C-alpha cells in the first residue's frame, strides 16, 4: 500500500468500502435496482458484478418494499446484505419494511433476532434531478428508534462508515449525498476505521458554531473560510451520525462559542435542525449569547431549474450572513 | 388592570422617593413580592406588592411621589394584555448567557447598552459593565438614614399623637423570678446563637395577652376602632445615631420563642442597615418597647398613630418583695401601658397588663 495519501472521489470511496466488505465477509452481498449490469445509478457499484458475480451483486425488480424486505429476511437468516435504494425519495416505497420490520424486530422479539442490515441511499439536491429525486429525508429516518442513521460528509467517512455499519447488529441507513459523489480528497492511509457514534469537529473556532452534515459540510467549511477573512472564527461540527445525535459534542461546542447556526439541507419544520435547536433550548440555554439560527432548505419541492434549485438550498453567502449577524450585528 | 400605589409607610409619611425597581414590565408578581425600593425618612424600604399579576407599566425612578401615587399598573389574573405584545418591547433583550453572568455579578443587565443580535445585551456587554464597575463607578448603594429627617418624622408623628390621642397610663410591677430562672435554664445548655434574650419573653407574653384583649390590638381610623387582622406588634428599635423605628413582628403570638428571637435579630439588623419591608412598616397593630438592661426603670410610651396602645417594659431590678408573708429579694420589672381613651378605658388596659403578668409567671407555656 502506498504510504502517501492518495486523492480519491467520494464515489470511489463508497465502492472501495463495498469491495472491502465483500472480500472480508462471504455473508455479505449487494442488492438493489441497477446495481449490477448498469453499475448503480450513481455508478458506485460499477465493475463489482464482473468482480464478484451475480450471486453477490444482485439486480432487483423496481420494488423497493419487496427487496428491502428480502434484505431484512437475509439479515435475519444470517447474511450481511447491503441494500441500495436509488434515492431516498424512492425509499418511501419501502418505509413499511424499514420502520415496521427492520426497526422493530429486535425490540419485538425481546432481543432474540437482530437485523444486521445496511441500506445505502442517495440523498439531497444540486444535480437538477427535480422534486422526485432531490429531497433530504434523512431527518425523517432519524426520528425512528431502532435505526442508526449515518450521513457521511467526507471521503474518509464514505470510505470507512460502511464497515462500522456492517459490524453493527442494528439496521443502519447510510445517506450518501449526490453532490458529494464527485468530491475528491486525499485519504489518510493511517485511518483504517471510523466510529459511527460521534460528531466530529472539522474546524475549531471561538466565535460561532456551524452545526451541519452531508453536503452542507463543505459549504460550512467554505463559509468558515470567508468568515475568517473578516476576523470571525467559526467552528464547524460535522454531525456524521443523525441517530443517535451526539448532543454532547454539540453542547460542548455551543458552550465554547455561545452562538450557533445549524445548517441542514432538509426542510426546516420538523427537521434535524429543529431537534438540535430544541435540545439546545433544553440543555444549553444559559450558554447561549444569541438566538439559535437555522439555515435550511426552502420549504418547497426542490425545483428543477438550476437557479431556483440553488436558491432553494443553503448556500455559503447565507451561512456567512447568518453567522456574521450573530457575532457582529449592525 | 390594578394600580400599585405609593404606600404610606407610617402615619408620618407624605411622600417617598422611588429609587429602584426590582421587577421589569412583563414580570409576574405575587402577593408579598418585594418589587421596589422607596426612600423615606426611615431609610430605604423594600416595598412589597399586594397584587397577583403581571407588571405592565412602571413609574420612572428618582421622583418624590405622594402617598397614593400610581407606581405601577398590574394586569391581574384573567385580564388579557392591553395590546398584542410587541416582541421585545415589553422586556429588555438580554441573552441567556448574559443574564446568568449578570446574576452572578449582581448586575442589572437589562439597563446596559446591547451590542448583540437585535440589540440584545450579550455576555461581552455584561463583562464590560462589570469591568467598568470594578474600575471605579460603585454600584448604587442604599442610602442610609438621615438622622435629621428621621427626627423630623418622629416629631411629626409624636406631635400628632399628643395632639390627637387622649392617652391614659397604667403601670404595674411584674415579678420576674419564674421567667428569669426558666430563661437561665433554657439558655444553659445552648450555644450563644441559640440563646434567648429576655425581650423575646416580653414580646411573646404581650402577644399572647393581646389575644385575650383584642380591643387594644388595632387602629383608630375615621373616628372608630378597627381591629388588627392579626397580632403584629411593632418592636421599637433604637438606631445608632438617634431615632427609632418599630417594624412589625408578624403573627407574634403564633411564633415560637426561637422563631421570635430570629425575627428580632433580623429586624434589628435590617432596621440599622436599611432594608425593612413595607409591610413591616404599615402592619404594626400595637407597639412594644423594652428598655433593656441599661435603660430606665420604667417607661410611659407615646402611642404611634393610628395605633391605640403601647406596652412598655423597663429595666429589670432586684427589689425586696413580700412573698408568702416574708420578704425576699426578687427581680422586678416595671410594666406600663399607654392607651387611647377614645377606644378603651383603664379597666380594659388593666386586663391586658394582668394577662401579660400571668403569661410571664408561666414562661414554659410561652
């Protein structure tokens, strides 16, 4: 192995993670729409059919509830399925299996049966895929006890979260952001595993905390750079795990900076950002030196037109303005 | 909407100066809460409110206001706000962190200039103000008592008393042997801070006796006697530098001796440094004065209007007494009463003194 960090894409990182899993564990297989011959709608599984064969890379009918159910059955029977759903919009067709079976079986069997299922799905907007392929529904899934919900926002997490998810006896949902697939970043060869429990401080700062995840992470890092040029030191916290939320890390950061902007591509009302705001009000009110601010997706179906899609999503200038208004009003 | 007005903190008070608000508009207040500080010739008094509700408007500070002037308007239970509350208009914007820090520093954050989002006072604003205070500007201190002003106030009240109230006086000598011995035994095995002073026995005995003679516990108002709603003797406290106040010991007949001792200690301390409450100034239903160990042998008090009586205790002295046909030296205490003849006669006054005497002969029942 090359000891120097090599730059790879988030898509490639996802693929390497799947390849590693398939090599490491014969119980592991991939199942989903167009994952085999077509190579995955975002080309994550491209080439894996040739490498591992149709038994382990299985194309399914367009029947999300059916193949997610099959995945649950396989997991119960002792396999380690990686189920791919094209976009989280389509996962709603499988919501019954995800919520009523995957999330409940361990509970309803008194812990006798675990469901070690991993479901990967694409989430988010920014590629002009319009209102049926662009939404961020990870916040909904983060509402459900019995699930773990991951949102890799870096190449490193894309590379290593899958192994941790497969090792977990609970059903784990991984939300891969469509815009991040092409993002490239060097991978530190010294890092061979990541946890799926903690948020991570991506940039320390003293003036304001930017709490975010997924594709809003690079936007927040960009905003922090712009703010630094104005002398405002923003701290960027990458949630990484949306259920369970690492509120300890969030409260620690807010207690340090005393100001917070939560950036979430999902719709504002009833969102992860709302949950974090409520938690801060409950547990960190007296640490706050300014109102909690949220930059979220506009409450519309994500538009197709590029300029409108851009306007509907959190963007760097809006994050900068919100942070600046808290630190240096007027 | 109800008005909270400048209270009459004594018969002699005509105006008071509002020096501090301890609540802000929008604050919820309950009956008995201290809401303001009013400067009178008896020093700074913590004024309580006797309404339940939400403060809507406050009078400005620093003005001399006549008794009865409206100090605040209070929205009482069931009323809705006069107008839709404008965000932030009813309450100063102070960030939670700044509010907490200001509390730690004992600083009024709401009055500071705010540099934060939407003009809110931030942690930095509080720290700046604290640093400025440290640097020199002292926190507003309570003004002490002005002896000249107090002398004037006493003069006015006593002149009115002697002008209006037809006093009659009664006196008797109380044998304090039983009370002294009981007190000695009580104090013997207690640390100093739990020991009782004889004054507490005298106060409790008076309060107990007033239950039997309620006609002397109350006020003469508008040509008639009005009985007090409880037994709240005003305890006369001489102030260093001259002057005196007699704040109420509320429900003295229901308090234990130990509680009364604590109350007296607290009252004396607050009377001297300022910080008596308005109810303590307005509620006394009678005055009790005890001259103590270094005082005169007897006292003939002047009634504090509109009260109708004052009970006095002189200095305890050993005297030869006739006991069971022989002569013994026993501690004697001169007990006196000055009472308003418009309300009672000497016969009734005598009953009060006899009841006090009886109570002191039976100290363990106090």
